[in-house]
DNA sequence: TAGCATTAAACAGCATGCTATGCAATAATA
DNA sequence: TATTATTGCATAGCATGCTGTTTAATGCTA
C-alpha cells in the first residue's frame, strides 16, 4: 500500500549520494573546489586538453550541465578554453597551473570521502558492494538510459 | 595517483541516484508529480496534517529545502497550509483531494522505478544490497551528519 | 516581568542536474 | 553547389539540494 523509503534502493542511493557529496564538499572547500569541479578536473588530470564534448561523454552528464560547470570553473581560474585548431565550433579545455597543482591533495580527500562511505560496511563486504553498484549502473545505463542509437 | 570513478562508492551511488530520479520522474510526470513531491506526499499519505518541521525531520532534508518544495506543492494544488491551533509560528500541511487521489498510482510507479534499480542485480543479491544501503546510510548519518545534539 | 534563547518558517543566493531552444560551423546529399 | 542534417556550445528556465540570515512567536530565567 504505502511506500517504504527505508527499503527503496533509489531513495537510499540518493541519500548516500547526498551525504557523500556533503562529505566531499567539506573536504574540497579548503582547496577552492566543489564536487562537480573535482570530477571534471580528475578527467583533465588524466588527459588534459579535451573538448567539452569529450568531457560530457566521459562524465555522463548532459551537455548543458557540463557547459555550466565549465563556465564556473573558468570563472574560478581552474580551466582555460582555447579555440580548437581544426573545428571552429569546438574549444579545447585545458588546466591552469593552479588546477594542476591541486591533483594530489584533491585526490587524497576524495579517496577519504569514499572511504567514509565504504566505512559503513565491514571490510569483507566492501568489494562486493562496489561490484553491485557497478553492475546496477551498467544495467541502468543500458536499460533506461538513452539507447546508444 | 589518479581517481577512479568506477570504483568510487560515492560517484557510483550518485549516478544510481541520478538515473533513479530520471526513471521516477518519467513515470510520475503523467500524474503531475515530481520525485521530491512524491516523497513529501508519501509521508502525508501515511500521516496527514504534519507540520513543516516534522516533514523536514522525517525526510531528512534541510528546512529551507522543505519550505521550497512545499511552496511548489502548494502552487501545484497538492497541499494546503493551515494555521497550527496551538502555535502561531507553525502551520499544518494537509493533502488536497487531488493529492489524496494519487496515492495508489504514484506508489505503483515508484515501486516500479525501484524495481528497475534492483533489476540490475540477481534476485538472490537484492536483499543483501538493500541491507548494505541501509547500513551505510545509518553509519553516514551517525558519523558525518549533524550530531543529534 | 523583562530580556535572552530557542524554535518555526521564509527568503536570498548558489551549485548541480535536467530539458528545450537557438546559433554557428561542419558534413552530407540531392 | 545549394540545401539539409548534424554537431558543438551557449542560454534560459526549472527542480532540488545546501548554507546563511531574518522574522515572528514561544519559552526560560534572572
């Protein structure tokens, strides 16, 4: 009859997401970063000089969301946008020195925030939990997401 | 060194949350409801006539978030706010007829959206997964959240 | 009882996410 | 080659979440 939040995978996942984001934000704030900015940076740290389109695809958010986030990152001096040499529609997103310098610290605190989440389970179950999350994401992307045309 | 999103419990949970919210939104839209509105309604369906403070505590969001959501729900004709008989600061939030009529359908589609999420796992693992989510939420609330003073 | 603290809501301002549109540049095709 | 389709981004507008501040009503206490 009624809806039991405490047994809803979606509601529980959303709550974990909110608490994780808050934990990460508290740790990133001293570095001048936000959670979404961190994700973009982590992509650029592994490969600098990507187009907005590539970043959008790899992080799995909508193009407009990425455009807004990149706008804030440019405003905050984390990235620069330079014209694409071959395609005048596109731009190359590249790290500033300031952003490059944050990699070690930011990665460390992000790992810490994730450890806090996993810390809710005994070590013996953590690996299985990660595996379950991964399988669910794959299934949802395949089933509910936009079909890859 | 670098940050691996695909092994981050927080990132994966956030992604499941986004995909779940989208799946739920698609199903609720024909009823004129949004995911956050559904959660408030589900609370009111089980006990009508609560104060904003009670709803805030039970759904675990901030007071300001709840005030905004209730504002949209009032605008959309789902709830009414009436003065509290004993406390002139407070208001009683009660369901409109229209909102009361949606319970069965809305609950059904929400269950469906949750089934889609759990569907990413074999049935044998679903119960364990729910238990893990619940334990993590409890641990995070206790550890990182605002201490219950 | 006067004054301070607490509580219930509202409001302001911001970050992230989304959809829908619009625009310019590039590609494909009739 | 002229049209049409596609692609890469930007913008607008909205929902949800947060923090911080303000206001009004209540409660407590010296």
